[in-house]
C-alpha cells in the first residue's frame, strides 16, 4: 500500500461533498430528507408509505414542509432519522 498525499483543497472538497450528500440543503444535521411533488392522492399515499416504513416513534419521521402548487399538486419534504438506535 502506498501513502497518498492529500492536499488541503482535496480534503475540503471531500468534506463539502459529504455535507451535500447528507442533506439537500447542505446541512449535516443528521436527518435524512426527501422532497416529493405529487398529485394530492399520491402525496397522501407516499406519506403513509413513509410512516409505515419509518414509524414516527422509532425514526421521528415528520412532514417538515408542504405546500399546494397552483396546479393542485402537493410539494412536501419528509424527514427522518437514519436509524432507530
């Protein structure tokens, strides 16, 4: 195994990449977030699916943000903890 020299710029890029992957907003606050834009019925179904897959008691799952768009679709962000530790 060879020793790989790392420049400060390389390390900074890697840290920034990890932060972007951890959260769409770039915040590394430990939450997993996913944003959806769906028809009203499909939005309800997707939210139920998430709450069944990631129960609130174990993952602290919640609808973090939602709004109704002009065309009647619902845009919403669900957040949860990555594990039930």
